[in-house]
C-alpha cells in the first residue's frame, strides 16, 4: 500500500513537471512566471524590480525641478570642425552614463525634456565624432534627460534610411521612457543654444538655415522639408506609422515623411532663422547610395501607403547593440530577401505588362484575319 502511494506521488510530480514545461513552451517564460505568481500570490519575481523602480521614482520626486534653460545657455556658439579621436572625446566628456545617456545630476528633468537622439550613419565616423563633441555639451546645457543612438546598416549597398530610423525608434522606446525622438543627420552642427531640443507639441524641423561653406551664408529649406534634424513626439510618430520603408537609395523619403505629418492632421512647425542655424560638415555623396529611380513614383503614391508602409510593416533585425561610451551603437540588418522580393515583384510586373501587350497584339491580329 505504501509503495503504491509513493508511486502515485511520483506520477503526480512527474505530470506536474511536464505540465509546467508545456506551459512554458507555449506561453513563454515571462508570461508563465506571471501566471504562476498570479495563482500562488508569490512576490519573488516582480517585487524586487518594482521596488527598484519605486525607489528611483521617489528619489527623483525628492529632487527639485531643473532650472530654466535660459539660465545655462550661451546663445551663439561656434563650430569646431577639427578632427578628434574617440578616446580623446571619452577623456573630455566624462559625465555620461551607459550608452551615451545623461540626465541632470541634482534635479529632475521636465517631462518634455526626456529625449532620444537618433543619428543614422555609414562610413562617417570622423563626422560623427565632430558632431558628438558639440552635441553632448549642447544637450546638457539645455538640461535634457537624453540618450544618443547611432544606427548603421549591416551591409554595403543601397541605403534604407527609413527602415533604420524606424528600427532605432522602436529600440529606443523599448529601453527608455522618452517623450520624443529627434532624428539628426550626422553632418549638421547646431550653432545656437536657443535652438530647443526639447519635445514639441507638433512635429518640428530644427533648422531654418545651413551654412555649407563656413562663410556665414545660410541656405533656407523649401516649404515642407522634413529632413536634416527633426523632433517629433513618440505619440505622433506612432500615429503616422513612422517613416516609409519602401525607399532604397537617395531621395524623397523625407518628402514622403512630411506628407505623412500633414496627412494625419499635424503641422510641421519651425523656429526662427536667428536660432535655427547649422553648420554643414562638407562631404562627398555616398557613391554606393545611388539615386533612387523609383522616388517620384513612390512619392506619388505616398498617401495610399500611409497605413501599410512603416512601423507596422518593418522587416529588420538588430544584429548588435553596443555601448560605445559616447552613444549606443545599433547594427541593423535590412532583410535582403525583402529587397529581392520587391525587385522580383517589379520585374514580374514588367513581364506581365509585356505579356499582356503581346497577347493583345495577337488577339487584334487574329480578329483582323478572321473578319476580313
């Protein structure tokens, strides 16, 4: 009898272990532990993390709000374009947290000052270091709680800027409680502290004039230009479905993005030329990133793709995320299969139109011969 009871207990234990294993496989580890804790009222999994988060919130609440930005800014600043090494920058900028993060040390940043900076980059390491040398002190004087992400494409060839920016956005949102994101070209240096990098109520183009030659002559953008440096809230970026993914190569993705902004009832705002000035780092255009021959046709169909081409149709993979001290580096793979699939679809469409033309010609010839 006692042997039977022991055997029964072993059998029940064995079935319970298998049951737990099946639940974990089907639902995933995190979901399974949450279910288990809900049933058993346990605290071992979540209480520790919750307590840490609560302690951080309490410590921040005890701090005073940060002083007004106007008390710390310098107004007009100069652009130093001298090359600097990564190690020199690390010795010079020593107050950063992991992954190029910074927050005011003795005060609490306003909600509109929690910002993710996203910089797309390829083969421009020297320009990136020049930008970072200016950008970190610039952001800190504005008392921003920020993190800088630098995103690169994993293989050489045509550049997919929209997919890289969408991937960096989703990564940033998953890692921090940011109120907005600022997309920042690697070759644009801000020249005035009054150029606000906080979170706007409406999408905001940060620049109104670019000095390309260092001669004090500024070129202004055309109406609706949304490239260069642009700030947008997390909510609005999600609402417009992010950047279009369909553009490969140079040209028109920023114009498409501008149409998304206005097409969703938002306004592309600007600042005055007095403060929204930038110095451009001179460079040659990337020879591998050829002009997109489909840019005009894509732009003509921008409105039809608002809801289907963007964050909700993204096919990328973050191969590497690396803390490089001054920034968080993301190496992103744009799925080659998807690109090849697009090419096949386009070539297939061309073959179909050719076949239709031939078939129509044969049909007309047949009709002429038969009814002559």
